[in-house]
């Protein structure tokens, strides 16, 4: 794939796909010392960049391929792009999504597709939905519209890069992108490596579904045995063959957050062909939730978990002062019912939320002593579950505590040790903690 292919895709989808804003972010610029811009793909008509690849692919299908109908699998965003294209082009489509696809995304798929789309919910992950879609194609002869593992899809997503360069009037020094199936990062990186080779590229995966990282380490796509589906827009067990080949060819390197080097690149236009760094890293789901909440509270941006990946990564990378950094907000299809879990994960990540099993003596005043002697003045009980047991001297209670400051944990634990109570802290990742959250 070449930059010319991506420019051609841009012309093909022009008039259908919106040119989304590139917004300067004062808060993130002050925090990093760089000039940070947000590429607002959450403001597409389908609230994600996926319409670019879906429409670019479908616009190139033959009359015969369209006549038999199209089939796709998606975690929700690509599905909306395909649904929009189906209604625009008057093509029938069947769309497979996993059960963890938020209701908001399912509803929007139906709205965008109207009478031309049938929505089928199957399996617990994107990969299960993809298997069902592939079986449909074999059974019916319909035309597959891959969400990321096709050069036409990748070229469509790459139009984001062309648009960024046009809007800035030059290429940025650094671009930070979320990675799910890999189509978006493959398209953007292919364009910038050709047109602006010194631009630093940073791909970010959720730590619970780092399939591109696994592929680059293993030397080829591998299927992850287990993933955390929370970042639904990027929770893919196996990276696409086409995106993997692109990133391997372009020299992507896997790094941990502890070893991320300074990301710096000279201003564009450039006289040399020295390639800037191309880094792949991962970030904790709790940090993603914190970034989502901060985007909402400060910039009024409603980002879905995958949409906040690039901003969350800014806390892990160092960028050159005064350099130009673009973070891709890839989507904003977030169900409001998820915000309880988002807030919970953020508080745990920040060290403010903790859970304990407390063995209370079954006597009057035991809880009052806990409140007076153990809990700090700025701490709050957010959960208390207790069942009184007859004929026992003590009874265990599940207690959730939100601290005023994260540094207050050591003092809280010391007060617990000094009390007459038997206390067990539930550690994140333990079976009991996973059951609780």
C-alpha cells in the first residue's frame, strides 16, 4: 500500500465521510510541554473512524458482489460504518456482533442501517462473532467486509493521516494511535512513513488485549488465550495478517512503559530520510478509564474506552517540548450505563478505592469503633455487606473504602493492624476481587 492509494481512498470517500476537527488541547499541552491536538473521529456521523474503511471497501465492490449482500463482524464501530454504507448504497447486509457490544452501539447500528441491515448477536468476543460471520459467507455466498484485515479497509483508515497533514499544514512530530485489529495504525503509519518518515509513531493497546504486541514478539499473529473485553473497541484476540505485515515492514518495536524513550522528531518538511521511532506499548484499563473521565470533565469529550487509549498513553511517553503531538480519539460510542464501572476502575487505578474483609465482633458498638478508630477523616465507606451469624463470636463484612488521598492507604492499614479486628485486604487480580468487581 502506498500513500497514493490512501489519497485515492480519500477522494473516493469524500462527500460521504466527514473531515473531523483537529482540536488543540490546552490541558494536555500544559501537562506535556508539547502542542497536543486531538483528532476527533468521535465526531464522525457514526461516531468513529470506522466508516472510512467500511465505505472505501464497499465503494470498490462490483455490482455482482453487492447484489449477493454483504456480511461483517464487529465490536460495534465498524458495524455502524457498514450499516451506514448499506443504507447509503441500498445494499443488504448482515452484521454479527458479540454479546458484550454495548446497547448504545447496537441501537446505532440499527438506526444507521435501517431496513437494509440485520443485526445478529452471537458469542462473547469479537473473534466469536467473526467466526459466525465467516460461516455465513461460506453458507450463503455473501461478500465479506473485513473490519481491519483487508488493504481496502486499511487504506480507508489511512485517510485520517492525510487529513491531519492537510489540517496542520505540515506533518506532526508524533502521532499516538489506539490499536485493536490493527487497520487504523497500519493505514496511518503507511502514509506517514512515506510522506513524513521522521514522524514518531506510537501504537497503544489495552494491557488486557495486546494482540499486536504478542504478534510482534512472536514473529507472527498469535491467538491470545484470554482477553479483557472491557475496551470493547480494541479487544481482539488475534491481530489481522495485513496490519501485522504492515507494522513489521515499517519497523514497529515493542516497549514497556518503563522503557519508553523520548519521542522526538524534527519539524516537517524534512530534508533527511531518517525514520522516527515506531513504538508499540500497552496501558492498564484503569488508566484508560481515568483518561475517559478527564476528557469528559475537562474537554467535554465523550470517548469510549478505545477512544481514550491515545490520551491515556501520554502519561507513559515523553515528548519533546514544543513538538506537535496528535492523539487520535478513535470513537465516542459509549453507553452511559457503563460509567459506574468506568469510575470504579479509575478509582482503583489511582489507588483511591480498596476492599477489605473485616471480621467484626458480634457486639454492640463494633461498627462505631471501626468508624472512629480505623477510618480516616477523609475516607469514606462505599460498600458494606454484613450478615449477622448467630452462635458465633465474630462475623465478616465486606467493606469498600474510598480514600481521600492515595497516600493514606499505609496509615489506614496501620490503624487496622492496631485495632482488635481481623482484616484481610482483597488484592486486585485475586479471584475474590474479580468476583467483587
